[in-house]
C-alpha cells in the first residue's frame, strides 16, 4: 500500500505581524514596526525529526523513503548556510521510534526551548491510522515501530500527544510536521471497522480537530483528509516533503527577504504537490489565533521583504487573490507583491468579496481574512415581525394571549471577539382579546399593549450564505391590560426583567441584505392576584435586515 | 441549585401585577312583580348568594360565579320562578322583568321510628336558602317553589338526618313521607331520652319507647 502524507505544522508566537489599519473608502495602510520584525525573526531553532519506515506489525507495509525524508530534511535544517538549527535530533531506528521513545524525545525537544522566540520543529514521516479511543471517539494515531494493528489505541501514539507534548515548551513558535495520512490508502492502513465506516460516509468523519490540543499552531497538511498522500520513486521522497525541502533550500523565499518561513515553505510545497499529483493531493493549511507566521525555518532576514498577502482560513478557500487586476494566488495561500499602493481583490467567479486600495510597506504581512473583515458589514438592522406569548396555557388564557408583534433589532458582529455578536431588540405588540376563566362563560374582553426590549450576547457562526448565533439574553417586558366592563373599568400593568436565551439565524441574500429568524426563550416573574409566578415566555420572529 | 435559581429569579426587579379576581364573578339584575315579605332570589347550589328584592321587586345579585348558573326566585306564597342565566366576568346580566309562574307545593311529612316523639326540627331544600320548621299535628313542612327537582334534608334533634328527593312540575303537588331513626340506627343511645315518647308510651331504661 502506498503511503499518504499528512503534514501538520503547529507554530506559536503571534509576533511580528503587520497590523493592518484601514480607512473606509480610502487607502488601507499596512505597516510593521522594525521592532516587531526584528522580534519575529529572532530566537534559536531546534528540531526533532522522526522517520518510522517499518512497524513490527507486518500489516503496515514498509515505507521506502521515511528514513531518507528525515535525512534530507535534517541536512537542510543543519546546513550552516540555511537552517542553522542549533540542535537537530533524528530518530529512525526501531528502538528509537517506539511509542515511549517518541514521547520521551518530544519531551526532550520541548525542554530545549527557553525563550518564546525559539523555534521548535517536530517532523514525523510515518504511517498514520484511525482508531476508536477509550471513549469510543475516532482518533488519529501515529504508527510507531511497536504499534499493533489489532490494538492501535493501546499501542499507537495519538497525534494529539505530539502537540500536547510540545505545550510544555516555552517556545511560542512550535512547529509540528506529521508526514502521515489516515485515508486508508497511501501512508495509512485502517482497521476494517473504521475503513467500513469511512467508506459509508460521504461527509466528514467528526474527528476532533488537532488545534484543540495546541492553540499555538499553524496546521499545514500534506493532503486533505481522506486524500492519499504519496511517496514517489522519481522524487525519492514523500511528495510533499520533497517540495518542502526544496522550499527550505531557498526556493520558498517568496518575499525575497532571505528567509523562508513556515507558510512560505508550505505554499511552495502545496502548489507543487498539487500539480505533481495532478490535483489528487491538496495540501491545506489553517492558522489559529495564537499561532502565526512568520516562523523562520531557514535563512535569515537580510533585507526588508516584499509585502505579503495571505490567508489560510477555510471561509476564503477557493477565492482568488488579484493584485492590480492580476491573479496572484488561489486561497489558501499567499503572494508577495511590491511595496506601494495596490488594488487588492478577493474574487470567486463573479463574486467580489473584497476590493480595496491597500498601501503595503516593505516587510508587511497582511492577513487577507482580517483585511476583508474590516471592510465587511459589522452591524445589521432588521425589521422584524413575529409573535410572543407565555409558554403555559393557563397564562395565555388568564394573563395574556399570544400576541403578534413588530419590532426592530440591531446586531453588532465581531464585538471584542471574532465570533461574538451583540444584539439589541425592541418589539411592541398589542391587540384585543379575551381572558377565559370558565369555559362555559364568555371571555372577558380586554385590550393590551406591550413593549419588549432586550440585549443578547451571542456566539456567532458564519458560513458563506448563512450565519447562526446563540447566547444569553436579558430583556425587560412591560405589559398593560385595559378593561372596560360593566363592573370594572381600568388598566393594569406589570414590568419584569426576563433573563433567557436567543437563537438566531440569517440567510445572506446579498452582501448587504439578509433574511433573519430568531427564537427567544425567557423567564418572567409576574404577580397575579398578589401571588408572584415564575412563567416561561417565548417569542419567534422573522425579518429583513440590512447590513452596514 | 434549583433553590438558588428561584432566589435569583425572585430577586429580579419586577413591579406591578395583574388582578384577575374581579373577572371571576358577575352581577345579575332584574325585577319581580307582586313580591311580598317572603320574596327572595338565590343562586342554586350557592345558597350563600341570596338577596331580597326591594319594595318594587328590583334585585341585584353580586358575586355570581361565571358560566351557566340557575336562579331561584321566590316571589310570594303562590308564585316563583327558576331561571337559567349565563354570567360573564365583571359584567351585569340584565334580566329585566321576570315573569312569575304559579308555584308548586312540596310537602314533607316526618315521623319517627319506635314511638319516638318529634321535638322541633327543620326541613331545608339542598342548594337553596329555603328552610322551614316542622310543625303541626302531622309533623309537616311545606314549600312553595317553582317546578324542578329538589332534595329535602330533614333534621330533628336526637334523630339521624334524612333526605328525600323528587321532581315536580310548575303548579304541581308533591308529597313525601320521611321516617327518622335514632342516630346510627341503634335505638337506645339517644332515643327517647332526648325526644320523649308518643302519648301512651314510656321511655324505658334502654331509651326505647314502650
């Protein structure tokens, strides 16, 4: 069986990035201070390279180039003119690549870094597989030299353990490279039950993401999940590793500053792997909040590099980066451009997500996702219509019936945090109806009017056309009932704070217009005949909104 | 945890409130003609809801429960009326002039078992405020009521209570005889020591009349 490769690079240290600032409608200026750049490229470099060509269990066929991958990569990293790593440890023998030995080596690597700026690289070229862990969840495992095909979860090494092992390090630039895959072909072999389960699924397999184990990471994969990563006889290496090494030897210095960073190397290897495999192997990348480039793997920054524009967030996958009208990159990925003012566009077919003039300084590194979000609408005003009422039938009969309502809501997105939104809503409702205390007697006619005003703090998930948000909500509910009866004329009113929750969603018809819906559930304290009652209160609404 | 939640909820600012009690009863008004001193209006099965009309026969009953209720109107010794009314909350049901109908006569004759003598006692119609004393040589009680079904409750000191039921049409006549026994049906516990014996009989040590 051919081997698949999964490359995961975890990088810490969110330092040295240029901070884009923007003026709406004008030129967006992106600059990085000299101190930030200098800090970003300082620090010592350490690496642990692990090649596991063979397991004692013959279910896994030997890998032809795992040892060579380690040797070739080690040569580049130790090269005094390129990587200049202070320490590179290579493990390739069966004794050095058992589960316990790998754990111990990772701990040694973690202990080497003494400063946040230090770069720590862990690279593994081996078989990968999937198995159920003790909790019954599907987990990625590294096939160590002592792994048993029939007892993977007891004998293999969970992939998460590698990232977790490095969390003890003081480095905030941790790089974990796993040249493995779990597709059931290439560099992996799956237990029959797992293979059957994967074969029956058309969607994802519900794996826990690796970033949970290490927030300080950039994840660069040699292949998408369930794609086959390959070794190649012509290249004499794992395919992705071959191009990664070529990038590290200088080919990947996209911005020409003299250094090759993790994402530069990945972008270089990604494009070539995709072309070499004729589109069958698509390396991917994800950047997380704490982890961020630049993490220099080889070379030194000898001069201010060309400004770079990049993105690895899934929501921009498939978009094309155009600079001054010229196609420069397909996302995820990046491109270097000359310093100065440029027209930067993100397009997909006829859709234009972003189009602005951007002023780029030497050395600037611009996250396109952040740039695009700054220009995206950040609040929506929605006219709503819906209905509100008590959850229990008795209150609907004797306090207030279900009422139609109209209102307006304002939702502010990305408040403090990227996925946090705040929604203010105001609804008014009223009508005429009857209170029923005895089914054989006529209802007691009355009129009512109410005002409901609330504020919600919601966590928001965004997809291309849809957004969903959910979170706590507190509101004030004021209700007035008016009676004009033979024996009773007058009004009664009550006010209560109503803590609860909000579930909302929006369908983005255009970048500006959206259809939204919402459900509110809350608790109301109402005194009836002098007795306070805690009642459930809910509402549902739909509306049309415009995003500003 | 649940308790803390309740405390938190109760501490939430809330003010005002709603009053539903005013809407749980209604008012019935009307006017009877030919009333005398015995006239009264009540709600069947709510004997506490009773009023007497004024000299012109006008009446108002407040606090009448919601829904379908029946009014009992005693106008005078010979006329009366039962009326079905639907009452709504906090509203007035105007009956206007209530047409009287000839009353039916309901007679109950009461006797005691074992030669016991009746001493006083009353008969009341269940669900109405009507109650009369047992009197006369034949220990009788009589009611002039509108046609309908009634249950009479007979209560005599020293003897067990008893009821008798029956239905009667307008202007009809209805008679029932009720024989009372000592409490629990066991002569001697109260018996003639309380009631005495009919003429010619003597109350014995075991409290029976012989």
